[in-house]
C-alpha cells in the first residue's frame, strides 16, 4: 500500500520538484492542497484539494489521515 502524502502548494519551485521526485519513485499517493491558480494543469493524475490555507478551506485536509504533510 502506498503512503499518503499531502503537499501544500506543490505547483512551483521546490514543491514542484518534490512532487516530480515522489511520483518518479512510485511509492506514494500524493495529494496537493493549493488554490489552483499556479500551473493548474500540472500533474493531471495527482489528487487535488482546492482551497486557501488562510481560510476555513484548510479544514478539509483534516478529514483524512496522512503519513506526512509537507509545507514549504
């Protein structure tokens, strides 16, 4: 079973590089939490939770158990 990882952001800079590396390893089920504004078509096969961390949207990430949550 793949480990579930949540990445806040993940569509540019270091977050993007991390997602690319984790996908290449093939050991992880990745979900991105971001606003969906930067590179929205990047990683089409990765799950996404669209929201803003500065609002109540961030509560949606609490509905699930994550092996790791990564925030740059």
